[in-house]
C-alpha cells in the first residue's frame, strides 16, 4: 500500500514539474487580440459602497466602476463628467449642476438628477473617512431630471474638487439596499467588476463596459488591479513583466525599476516633517512660544534628511502648501536654513537655554532611521526626544491628541482642502484646535472672497504660517508610479494614483 | 473505529469553542482603536465614534463574543469590518490558495524525504553523509531566501513561472501551476529537511530490530525487507512529523505568500490581525483549527492503516 502511495505522489510531482515548465511566464497585455491593463496598487479598497469610499491610492478601484460628477485632469483643471455644467449663485452657497441624460448603469437603471441627489446625501450620511467634506451641505435637491441643486451653509472653495473624488462617485440606486454593495458595485463607469475573478483584498478583475457613454477613455478591454503591498513583490512583478503600471510604495528601488526598462512617472503630493501640533501650548507650554517653534525649524538639516531618507527624491521645503497651489511661494521652500546655533539662541531667548524634552510617537512603518536622525538633530540644539510606539494606534493617539509633536507624512491638497485638513480650528490634523486671529481672518477672506482674493489671501496665509512656524516640514516627497515600455500615463497633480482614463497603450 | 471518529470530532468541537473564546478575548484586549483604523487619518472623531457604535465596539466583551458565537453556530460568520466581504467567502477563497501550496509542499516533502531518508539509512557511508549535509543545508537556509532566489532565476530571468499573483485552477490549469510551483518548492525545502532526518532515524532504528534479522535470515531480499516491513514501522513517526509540518506550514506560509503576492490565509491573517478585523480573524481561527482537527484525525487513521499494531482506542 505504501509503495502505491509513494508512486502516485511521485507521478503527481513529475506532472507538476513538467506542466509547470510549459506554463505561462506572465505578462501584462495581449492574448487573443484583447488588451489588458494590469496595474499594481499598494492598498485595496475597504468597500465598494461609495458612501464608505476613499480616494488616494484606492481611487482606481472606484474609478473603474463608477463615474464621478466632475473630472480632475493631469493639467490640474476640473472638467465636466457626469455633470456637464455647473454654476454658483452670487454668494457661492448654492451650486447648480446639470446632469447628463444619456447615461445608464450596468444594471440598465438610468442616471438622473434624483439618483445623483440620493448618492450625495448617502455620502454625507455615510461612513467614508471623507464624509466630513459634506458637513456644510444643507440640502440636495433635484428639481428636474437633469438639475441638481446643492445648498451649502457657507461657501466651500474646495467643493468642486470634492466632486472629482470619492464624494462625487455615483452608484445605481438599486444597489443601495443590496447586502453585497461592499463587494459587488453597480456603477456607470468604463469597466464592470468581474466578481468571480476577483479576490477581495488582493486582485480585482474588470471587463470593459460595452455600453459606456464615454468610450474615448476606454483604452483597454480588461483591467486587472493587483494589490502588491510588499515592496519586494512590486519589484518582482516589474522585473518579471507581470504588470503595466505599478505604484511604488517608496523610492528605494528606482534604479532597479528603470534598469528593467520601466519609466518612473513622478509627482509631489506629500510633505514629510515634524508636525508641531501643540502650537497653543496645551500640554507642552514651550511650543506656544513662536521662538521655540522657529528653533525647531532651524534645527533640521533638510537636505541631509532628504538624501538620507529619500535618496534625494524630493524637494526640501519649509511650507506645507504644494507647488500646484495658489498659496505656494518658492521663496518659502528655504525660509529656514540649517542653523543649529540660531536654534540654540532662539531657545535661550525663549527661556529654554537648558533645553527641553519633547514627547513624540514613533512607528516602524515610517522607518527607524527617520526617528534616529530627528533625535540626533534635535539633540544637537539641546532638545531631548522621548519616543513612544503606540503600535496600531499611531494615528488614533496622534489625533486623540496624546503627543505635542510628531514626525508625519501628510497629503498636500488644494488650498481650501488643505486648510480644512490641517490648519482650521476643526481640522483633523489640528487636534489641539489651535487658533490665531490673523489665520482666522485670512481663512474668512479666502472662504468668502472671489478667485483673485482667494489666491492672494492663500499666499498671505502660507507666509504667515511659515513665519509663525506652525509646522516644521522637511521636504516634499517624490511620489513614483512606474509604467512598462508598452504603456504611457499622465500623473495627476492632486492624487497619488493616476486616473484610470489616463493609461494608454504606447504607439 | 466509528466511535473513535465520533469521539475525536466531539473533542474537536470542544477545542474549537475554547480556541475561539481565547482568540476573541485576545483580540479584544489588543484591539486598540479599530474604528479609527477602519476610517483612516482623515476621519473626524465624531465619525470614528459613530463607526465604533455601529460595530458594537462600545459593548462589553461578553456581549460582543456572545453575539458572534450565536451567529457563528448558525453558520453566519458575518462580514469583514474592513472590506465588507462575507467572512465565509473571504476565508474560503484564500483557503484554496494556501491549501494549494501547503498540500503541494507536504506531498513533495513526503516523497523526497522518504526517498532520501531510506537511501541514507540503507546505504550509509558517503550517501548518508551527503543526505545529512543536504538536510542541514535545507534547515539552515531561510525559506524567504530560497523564495527570492527561485523568483530571480525561474520567474524573472527564465520567465518559466509567475513571480507574483495566483491563478485559480478553475480558470487556467497551466496558469495555476505557473503560480504555485515556486511557492511550493520554497515551502517544501524546509519540510524535506526535517522529514528526511526523521525518516532516516526511524529506518536506521527499524533496521537494527530483531525481526529484520529474522526476515533476512529467511532469505528475503533487501528491497522487500525495507519497503514491505521496515517502512511500515518507520512510517508512523514520519507521518506524525509530516502532520506537524502541515500545521506549521499553514501558518508559516505567510512570508512566502508575501513574497509571491499570493492571496492566501497567512497574508489575510497578518492584515486582519494588524487591523483588528475581528470577524475575519475569528473566521480564520475557526478554519485553521478545523483543519488541524481533521488533519490529526486523518493521520491517526493513516497510522492505523499503515501499521495494524496501532489500535484506534
């Protein structure tokens, strides 16, 4: 009996080896005349329900199956999409959208203004981490089949931009009450999710929507998005030619990626640096003194940090606004130079000649080197750092708030969105709710001003924030998206992952 | 034998209850702010509090566990808090991947280890020393290094197999083989090393027994003695170590799954435990505990079939 078992197993092994040798080696495009775009993403969507959706690195999963009301372009403009036209009333509190009348969802339900209104209200009441974008929405109405009227409590200069992202996603109303809405999306987008071929969390397969209203942006017959959370797996997929486009989690292997014949498409979306969260001195009184905050800014050798931590892939800066923003001022990229002596002087003037101790959280995810270098450079000016690793609760503890300062990478959004994210008293990344009358006034001017005023005041706000040292940014990090020799893409100035529509076969 | 199987299954059910209770308590203690992790850094504190209430995270442990258990006994394991996927679907789709590579690795390990172990024990001398050296080498080289080497040679340079991803066997048999071969080999090497040593030791031990001398004195050929008599006696310990390897590989496949970007149980277990996705982790605990119970039962039955001296009592 035993011999029989061993023989059977040996035959199975031989068959495995032989057939395996004849197996496919992988590859992105091709196969019986149809074209497939295979992408690598670094994270998967938490749910396909638009009311719980997110953007950033999760955008392509949603963009494939859903359309947004408006479209963000690689040129940085906002263009019509499901909404063909839009206008504000005189005080920018009522937004009127005109909706396309030739769109159907993949379940053959027709798109109309009422469906759009239902989607917008679902997002407002939903569990998306971005649901707060709609806090100012007072009502959404559909007076006729193609008109949606959104009433805001106060002007929101970022609102049109929101409609190019997760809050602007539109799903079929038939899916709202489906128990499978999280895994079986029904949208009007260029592709349809093939749930049978999809492994949630790992690999998502889509087929071309044959009835899509905008075939000009459908460049492929099939779309596969694989989640490559591990940097080694990403690099292996690139070298083995198993994808056409891969989002790189970091810039550690750019040489190898380019050596494999791939192109690195770069943009700058995040800044990394020290967040001086307790600028009002709630738990660390020293931080209420602007001289201490300025000293922290003078303490860092930004160029050295950029070289050591990002191999030079980025741009040193002392401002939190991105290059694409109206508030951006190139002079503010080097407002604070590396000057430890000046830092010590400022600390002495503020009454901290003997130094001070700062509590900071650390996270293995952000790299051990980072924390060592920060500690060394702060020690050089007499500031001691006590690190605590909150593990999985890093963000929760940061926002609780439990730490006066922290190293962090933060997304650089368009002006008003950025202000609402990290500067306004209610902003998520202003957890101590610090306020300043000058900042409050500038924010009011931006919110209620016309476009020219908004740009002017945003610049003023940016300079004031740098002078007041609300943050100690180090550099803007290069975001890298790799494409193979058969694929071209245009990166977006406002999102980590390029738009699905902007991938095209080369030639 | 039937009463033996029934008793083992009943004790397995008790084991499942104990394991899930302990697992739930551990997850509760180490949970942290799960709602914040679900919603991410952009979410407001109000949204986080609302999410926590929606998931019942504000209720006491016994109430949460009771809720989970009462649904689980009806077969409803709920949905992932992070992906919204049905736990039964999420776990079973990944089980196929992990079982593909673990069963493949154990089968290969069994065949090669028996051949090498018997060869080393029977031939002795140089052959024995070479086999022992190879075994030590298999132990010493970490699985992830072997995996990386295999990817470099067979996937990136020769393009014979896939470097990343998994193709279901139902979609494309060739693609499935191309996607599981390298992970199977990477996993099998460590298992071969340990099982070979076990087989070699057992065969050496059996060969020195009186009954072998008696069989030989009756004029039986060496091959017949080894394959018909010695292996039956030596097979028991080898099967036991194979079972241990199987269970170990179920959990140990995680690094190989990571390197090959395979959607397996290990990868899901790490992600879900880190996130605090309690429904998924509980589904995984149930599935793996169930597999362990079944594998142990099957090994006991195989031992009995192999060697009549083993009684199922």
